C-alpha cells in the first residue's frame, strides 16, 4: 500500500474503534452468557482456541475451548458420533471489597478484552490471545497504594464425569487436563490448560483433580501477567503438558512484548485488507464485527476447521454437536471472505472437505439406500456427503435425503481460484473436487425423452427430508458444476474427451418451474417453485440457489427470467416476511440473492438494519441455532457495491442513491478495487492487479470515455459495447477517470 492509503486506512479505523467496542457497565454472570450455539458474551479466538468471558464485580472467568478437542461416541437427536467439547478455563479474582464502579470492554479492532473491577482496590485487566501459539495473556495493573491479593483458578471442565480430568503443579506452573470419552470410541482426545504467573511470586495449591489455585500480590509498581497455554487436542490421547510447561517457562516480559507486537501487526493487516463505508453505523458495525468473528474463528494455521459456531464451545451438549453443517450453514460462513479480500480464512474448510471425500465416495458406492429407499442397491461414482461433520475430518449425522451436500462446496472451491488466480489450487484441489461432483451427477442424472428431444432430470431432496423432481436448488448446482468443468478443463488442458457429455447435459437441463404464489399476501406475480410439482412453501428461498451460490442466474440473464427472480424475492422475503421473519434468511443467502438480481436496494438495507438492530451486546446476531453464516451481511453489502459478471466489473450495481465507498474489495480475476460513490457518480476508482489478468469494466460513467493510468502513465483502452477493457501487469496499479 502507498503511504496515502495507510493514512486513509488509519483514519477509517480510528473513526470506527468506538463503534466496535462493546461495553458492559454491570457484571454479567455465567448464566447470562451461557450458550450451546454462538457466543453471547465477550469472545476472542485465534482459529484454534476460543475464549468466552463472564464476570462478577471482582472477577472474570475465561471459558476455553480448542477446535480439535472432540469426543467420539456422543449421541442425541442430531445424530451419533463426534461432538465438540469445552476444555475448562481460568478465573482471576481480586480479593478486595466490591463497589459499584464496574466496566468491561470488548475491543474488536484491538482484539482485546478489558476489565476494570468494581473493587475498593481497583484492578485493570487486559487480555488477548497470541496469533499462532495458543497463549492467552492477561495483564493486571492497579493504582492502589496498598498491595492487592489476587487468586487464579485454573480448572478443567468437570460438568460431566464421563470426561476425566487431572490436575498437577509443575514448578510454579498450574496444569489441568480434560479427556474425552474412552469406551467404545474410535479415538481419545486430551487437552490441557497450563497457567504461569510472571512479575510476582506465586503460591500454588491443588484443590481437586480438576483445579489448581495460584495466588500472588499485585502492587502499583509494575504489572503482573497471567499466562495461559492451551495444548493437546486432536485424535491422540496427549495433552502435551511438558511442551506447554517449557513454552510458558520460556516467556518473560520481553517475550510478552514481542508476542503482543506480533498480534497487533497480524490484526492490523487483517483489518486493512478491505473495508466499506455505508454511512450507516449499524451496517458498518456488523460488517466489521463479522470480519472479527471470521478472523477469530478460522485461521489457515488451524489444526482443524471450526464448525458453524467457530471455536467457541461452552457446553458439552453443543447444538448439532458444534459441527460443520454442509447443506449451507457452514459454507455460508465463508461466502464473504473472497470479495472481502481474506480468502485464506477458508483454507481450514478446504482441508476438512478433502479429508471426508474418501468417505463420501464410499457412501456414493454403497450407501445410497440410506439417502432414500428408492436408491437402495444403486451405486454411483463421485461423492455423497452426510449433512454433518466435525472439523477433525469425521462425518456424522444423516443425509436428510439430500444429494447436494458435496456440490454445495463447489462454489467455494471455484471462488478461491477465481478470486486469487492461484492455478496450483485449481489444478490440485479445486478441479479434482469439482470433478468428483461431476462424476456423481453423470451417474445420478436420468436421461429421459422429453417432447421431441430429451432432458437430464434429477430427483433429490431440495429441502431437509423432502424428495423432489427437478428442484431449481439442485439444478443450479448441476449447471454450475458442469459449466466450471468445461471452463477449467480447458484452462488445465485435461479431460477433453468428457466435454461433449458435459455440454450435452447443460443444453438439456429442465427449466425451473414457474407458478403463481399460493400464500397470502402476495402481489399476484409469477415466481419460481421449489420443484417441478410446483411446491410453494414460503420459508427458505432455496429455489434461488441458481442465483447464489451457484451464480448461473444473474443481472445479465434474460430480462423475463430476472423479473421472475425478483418476484420470487418479493414474495418470499417481503410479502411473506422472510427477510426478518425467517430464522436465518441472512445465512441462507436470501439477502445476497436479492442483491445479485437487482432487487430494491432500499428494502434490502431496511431489512438488514432490522436484523442488525437485534444483535447481542457482543454484536452477534444469535437465534439459538446459527452462527458463522450470519456474517453473510458482508457479501450482501459487497455484492451491492461490486460484482463480477462475465469477467466484467460492475460498480455499485445495486446500491441505493446515497453516498458509499469501498476499499480494496477483491474480484474475480484477482483485482483489488476501490471506489467512491455519491449516489449518482463513481469517483476515485483504483484497481490493483495481482496476476496481470486483462481487466473488463462496465462503463461506470455511461458514455464518457475513460482514461486509465498504469503507475501514473496513460495506457491504451478498448471499448466493446458498454465495456472497457485494458491489459494489466502483475503488481500494476491503475487509476481510472473520465
């Protein structure tokens, strides 16, 4: 970035720091923030470790989980198999009378939790997590003229005696462990929490087999640091306490300063990747807090992929086992990372998907009767996924009669290549996975006579436990899969002999069923049904998957088709109140679909604001079931400001007639784009080309010829209809004007 860009970035985040600082002025206890889904209290994470806090007037407790601490042998209504568990925690208590002066802050931009205790001898605590080595650090300071007694309780979660715990003291280091179920399981996992005090002498005592207490005296002369190392996890029965001990013993004040500097640098880079200015504080807040959630929950160095609740597991009975839900919930959590210029956040998800492909291939060959009785004895190539799985690479749950759980990941694999231009990823990861999905569809689709010709039909579950002929939801994935296979096989110069079949399937897919709406109120306009039989159930606009995430119906589609798509949005999301009445229309990509078909932007914004206004004090929208997919607001806003259609950039294609701007949004073709908008005119348009791809731009100034400067020098521009195009160089900066 240039100097002026760094200055602009700094001013933007200074402006928004207070907006993203959640504040509590009274203590909040465990029961007020306890959750078996997304976190309700202050939270932080690094993609491996998750922390959620609660307080009293003189203490705070850090509830700790680790992404790969997963038991086997759990069973409940959602299925039997793996389940995420909490590890334990650390409680820091100030031994001083309680007063009324309490303050707690969750600073998302600074990635810190700060507490001012309500005690006669005031203590300030500041906590944060290192980026990659799983140490939580809490700095304690006091202005009290008299020494303050502090106790630190390190504990393993003992809520369920089924999971064994241990405790020990190792040379001034408190260490506890928690172990998963040990009988009738495929693996045993063990995780540990180790605590050390630096800056003051401490006295340690064993309290129980799950708890160690430490005590020390804090003075106003210098701060004291409570260091907490979280270790172990995975499928090995080893909490790795010796390495945690050595790690903690190697840390002194200078190391703390270095770790804090590294953490600050990492987050500064993360925040500055991209941002938008909507000129609406509610939208700005949720946009940025969604980035905080995603960057805290998923990290390219994570040992496993977090589920749809990220890395925050506060209860043994996590909703849906704390899993990765593969019929949209978990995929939707990654929808925003590509255009938001943070594609690496999705890397642990790819690792998970690839790890379960062998199981999916086995199921396609031998278990189709479990998908639906009509498929008993049938065998197919490719992969069929269960709905659920844990990020350590273990699928579980049911099929719910759906065959789209594997193809639902095709968009994500495609987007990493499309947005980054990484051909190694395309060759070694994206194309092989997409071809597995194509193999399945080749075998599973039924070729049948139709009129004077033929068509390829699909019978599957469009929704959980339904069984449908030619649902648009699945037809969209079929079309996307074979369209991408045709494109990528040419890019990679492979599978030429298979293209004729792929093209034939695309030319003979059924059309989406169009009906008149059956529920009131409605506007009496034709809409897409959910299957060929005309199913019309106004909840979850799944028949719009061709719009998103499949991207085979868009603003460039035939006008009559596009109008029916807009009617469908209006009927389901406005007349039938899906935008705010559905449990998760945001995560189901209903808002993104609306933006991608050019639906009334004022209605989109109005309903987004309604949802965001219901957020919890920690800025998360929580409905008791869903988590990461609520971050889809980011992609909604990005799609309203910038879209890539037919390799062409469209600026502010669906934004209201009001001022807005975006900075360094990533587009297909590996461009980083920045632009301002005053409600009528685009200005300050800048494009950075990572890969040297040729740039195509829909005319943002409607008829005025444009000038393009490459690193300050004018370069040739060609006009093709309403598009301008120019060559770029890898690493080139381009400023466009008219």
